[in-house]
C-alpha cells in the first residue's frame, strides 16, 4: 500500500539506484539504507513523507501502474516491453544510458541472411521491441524469449543473433559477437502513476521539478 500522506518511489538496485542518488539529493531526499548492503525492501529517507521500495528493474512499471508506488525510474527498454499502461512519463533522466542493438557472431553474415530473406533465429529479453524493429525492416525472424545472458545463445546454437543492450561493447567482445544493427538509444525515465499525479500533485511536482533541474544533458 502506498503511504496516504506521502510518496513511494520504486527503484531497482544497481546502476539505476546509484545514478538516481544525485537526483534524489537535488530533491532533498537521502535514503537511510543502502539496498546493496541491506536486505530491506522498503527503505526510509530523511523525509518522513518519502520512502523507497526496491524492486526488480523489469517490475518497476508494474508497481507504479497499480499504484503500489507513486513514482518509479525505469529503462526505456523495460517500458517498451511493459507497454506503459497507466503511466505518465514526464521526464527522460538521461541515466543508465546504453543502446538496444542486434548482435551476431563474427562469422554470421547477418546482412546476407536478411538480403536473401532467410528466417533468422533471434534470442532476446526484449521481444516486443525486437518484433517491432524486424517487422518495420521486413526481416523474417523467429524470436526466442530469454531472461538474461543473451550473449550465450548464438555461441551454443540456440540462435543466430540476439537483441540486447550494449554500453561499452565489452560483453559482446568477450563473447566474439559484433553489433550488426542499431535499434535505438536507451536511457531511464521517471514514471508516475496517473492517479497519484492528480491526488498527490503538491508532493510529486516539487520532486519532478528538482529531478528536471538536475538532469545532465
Ligand atoms: N550495460 C549497461 N549500461 C548502461 N545501462 C544499462 C546497461 N544494461 C542495462 N542498462 C539499463 O539499466 C536498466 C537496469 O538494468 P539492471 O542491470 O539493473 O537490471 P536488469 O538485470 O536488466 O533487470 P532485471 O533485474 O529485472 O532482470 C536496464 O533496464 C537498462 O535500461
Ligand atoms: O556493453 P557492455 O558495457 O558490456 O554492457 C552490456 C551488458 O550490460 C547488460 O548486462 P548487465 O551488466 O546489466 O548484466 P545483467 O543483465 O546480468 O544484469 C546487458 O544485458 C549486456 O549484457
């Protein structure tokens, strides 16, 4: 349940939590525990009217959609798969930046396979974004849903290619894969429950403005 006289913000551990700390600081919010070391899933802050809930990155939009959290921070990749129902997305926070791309083993000629209209087996966690991308390009694919370690799939014959997030390119390189198509840039967005925005505007609006002022261009 959300706190009636306050706001609940859903965050995932790791890069989103770390990169959100400066934004929270700009809004005058300091968490009282570190989710990396604490096992607590509800974390208080220096402000009695603001609390954090620690969720899986892919679950953030769901908590906010159903009002279990008033606000949250989620990657565009996650929002594309969720669909965005019930969510207001007022702000690109420009954090957790990476890109969604198609990658394949060095010896797989992706361009040639596309050209001859072959059916390509693609493993990914991002089936909605992948389906849309390949449909727009007229590429025939069989999508295989995975929940992580996509880079392994082409190495063991599960797929010809993958759709995954890339940042430094280090993970692709370590697994002898190369990027063959860029799909879109990814960053994390602030999401707000549409009802909370109306009912708790006086609490949410200042946080929104502080975040907007602290966003790095
Ligand atoms: N290598 C990366 N560099 C920068 N940002 C990234 C990178 N990988 C993922 N992200 C972004 O950070 C978000 C959170 O990633 P994180 O690794 O914390 O969760 P996850 O392991 O992908 O999700 P889940 O725990 O639900 O499986 C992703 O949704 C994406 O938008
Ligand atoms: O291009 P790079 O800088 O190597 O980053 C890309 C990797 O980052 C993400 O994984 P993450 O680090 O989130 O691991 P996880 O999916 O196991 O959480 C993504 O799924 C890639 O595997």
